[in-house]
């Protein structure tokens, strides 16, 4: 399989990518779909929360857009790897070792762009959840948990670049689960109950 997160060594990932053209293309198109959905959700959150704090809401929207663009860049690197794996011309232009090197660069670039997109997007989500907490448009428990989870994700991803122990699988699972709970609970509440329109009155 392909470990795009590079928890395996880069060489193994690059070799696997040479034999995974279809999966790489699928991952790239999924990335584009996520980008489109992220734009829609981010704009909706901005429109919903701008009256509570226009400057912060605008910053959050901008940061989410930048994060979304980085995720598109991540998809571009996946598509590059698919092209390297599938085009016969690359077997003429470069030997297998060189193609592994090229795919290693694509894998690393994919990882770093995705890595930075998560940091930016999580920081922006923390701002949106703060505005939810301040406005009372959703229950404070959900908003408070969302704020905690978003800060947990952003800070842990940044700090593990300097403190390797924070890259432990248990910590990764912990921040992923906390973030999923926050996003799921917020989505369900907004879908079923909507916002408390009289919260700020």
C-alpha cells in the first residue's frame, strides 16, 4: 500500500507509488472534492459568524482558503506521481532509480503541503469555534470541545516537528478522534437543530 503520511521510509513509499497509478489518481480527485466542499463550508461559517466577530471570521475564512489551496497542491503532487508511474516516456527519460527519486520528491511535497494545510485549517476552525462559543449559536459544550480539538490538532502537528515523541500513533489517534467528534457533533447539531437565532438578542 501507499503510506502518504510517510510514517514508513520515503523510499518504500516512492516504490509503492510506481505501482499505484489508479489509486494516486483517485486520491487526487478526492482531494479536489474535499477542496470544493471545504470552500462551501468555510463560506457558510463566515456568513453565519461574521456578525459575532467580522475580523476574526474574515481571518478564519482566509486561513481556511489558504489551507484548501495547499490541499489542492497536495493533490497536484499525487497526480504528478501517477503520471510518472504510468507514462512510458519516463522509462526512457529516467531509469528506475531516478523515477523512484522523482516519486520520493512528489511524496515528500505531498506530505508537507498536506501537513501545512491541516495546521492552517485547524487554526481557522479554532477561530470559528471560538466565535460559536462567544455567540451561543450552538451549545457551549459543542463549541468548547470544537475549540479544544482544533487547537489540539494544530498545536500537536506543529510541536511534533520539534518533539518527535508527539508523533506517537496513540497521540495521532487521540487528536484525530477528538477532531472527528467535534466536527461530527457540530454537523449533526446544525443539520438537525440549526442555530439559535435568538442567542445574541
